[in-house]
C-alpha cells in the first residue's frame, strides 16, 4: 500500500485541537492543493472565505449549532459555490438553471476534500461543518456574499489534541458499488452493518461528540439525521441567490 492510500484509508474527523497555529507555508500549501482540484470545464466556480476574525468566528459558531471546534481550530474556511465571477464575465448567460448549482456544489465538495487531505498529509486534522447552512441567510449577510454565491460547507483545520479517533465502519463495497445497474437494498447485509455500528458506538468514548441517544446502529442514525437535516427555507434562499429557479 502506498502512502497516499494509507493516508486516505485512515481518515477520521478531528474535533479537538491544540492552540498551535498553522504556519503560513502550511496554509499556502493547503490552498494550492485545493486550488489545483479538478474543475468542471475550468469554470472554477468556487471561492473560499477564510475566517480569521475571532468575533466573526464566534458568531458563525453560534449560527452553526454551537460547535466549539469552529472557534478552537487554527483555521476555519468556508467553501462557496461561486458563479458571481462567471456572471460578471458573461452577464448574458442565465444562471437560474439548477445545473449551475450542481456544478458549483460538486466542485466545492471535491475542493474541500483535497484541502483536508493536504492538511492530513502534514499531520494536521480537520472536520467539515455542514451546520453553516442552518442559518444560511444570516451567514450570507455577515459574509457579504453577493448573488450567485452560496456557502456550502465549513472546514476546521488544526493540530489534533489527544488520541486519534477510531475508524468508523463504512458500508461494505457490495452495498455501495454495483456492476452495470443499480441493485436493491440487501436487508441481510444491512443488519450485519447495523451490528457493526452498534459495536462501534458501544465502545465509543462517552465524551465523544454526537454520541447517539440510543445505540441502535446505522439504520436509526439515518432516520434521525434525515429528520433533522430538513431545511424548509433552502429553496427560497437559493432562488434569492439566483439559483435553482429552472
């Protein structure tokens, strides 16, 4: 196994950081790697907002379900789908079609992933913050984001404090990767995976973040998180930002 595969296969989210800052060289290298990420037709429809102001960090933390590592991490970056630049270059193009939002979302996702992988290759750690979308209208205002820009995910980066968390079990390949056509859910394999997750949560430290209320496996986890992930205001917000109207 080469070093890249080993790094990727040992990924875990880090939510506890020391107060040691990143060097300017580390920060620049992470950005360079992120900026070299594949881009749909080289539209380069992503912008990163680096949050350095402490009061602004605190405000964003409060808007994002009070996740403390937003304040604690050495770096906090917000990845945005950004067609504002493209709109200024080609103002006659109608950007209200949902495909543009899909392009920006995909590009922002892989750019954020490459940034975290670069950080992990330096011995750093990080965690993504989807909670920045919980109060997305207010976040858009305090970041002064113009039309055709949408904040999608935050990324905490820093020096890990304490031991690295245990790897969380993933779905088996046979439930995720299919040959030639989609396959129905295999209930027996799901039950086996549920038991693996129950064992993982039983052995998880009691002070770990997001400890589930009941150790009932992955199935109950999905039902709970799908219920809590509904943001009924999102379509109206996206329309206001000039996306997903067609």
